C-alpha cells in the first residue's frame, strides 16, 4: 500500500489535521504574547513601585478589624445607647446585676458595652442600690 491509500489506512488525515491545529494554536498564543509584551515590560520596569503598592495593600488587609458579628453595631452616642440598654434592662427586670446586663449586651452585639455602661453610670442613668444591684433611673 502506497500513497493516499496508506495515509488513509493509518489515520494520516487526522494526524495532519491535528498538526495544523497545534501549529495554529501556537501561532495564536505567540501573537497574544507579542501583543501584550509592552504591558509585561512595563510591569518589569516598575516592579519596585508595584511591589510597594502591593505591600501597602497587604498591610491594610492584615490590620486587625473589629470582629464582625451578625448583630448590628450601634453608635456610641449616649442617647442611642441609653435606649438600647433600657430595653435590655426591661428584659432583665429591675433591679439588675451588671454582669448579667454586660453578658446580654455582648450577646446582642451592642457597640462597646463596658464603656457604654461606664458612661451610663457616670451620667447617673444607672444607679446602685444598697443590695449590690443596680436600678434604671426613670
């Protein structure tokens, strides 16, 4: 068997087509690389400034953020905090223990519960009684 019959018998046409596809794919890849070569060279020339920008971005991402909870965080405005804590005190009941109020405020996701309770104590909104409990000033 010689010639065209031998090529057909040994799948030569498929190999020829596959070879053409491989060569064209290589040429397409080469043309894309050459078309983007100026960008690659620009990155290489400015690698120190790009590296500095990446380091700054990584530092910002690595900085510890406030822990995110599913509960919303409220502002530290005293009047708004007063309303939130008043609702918690109504839930606990009057008189109440400060550790219980703190635990409930932390579970509720209130913003800065320790500092806010301190501000409420200094403002005279939460008052101590003689039994070691606290009451809400109406």
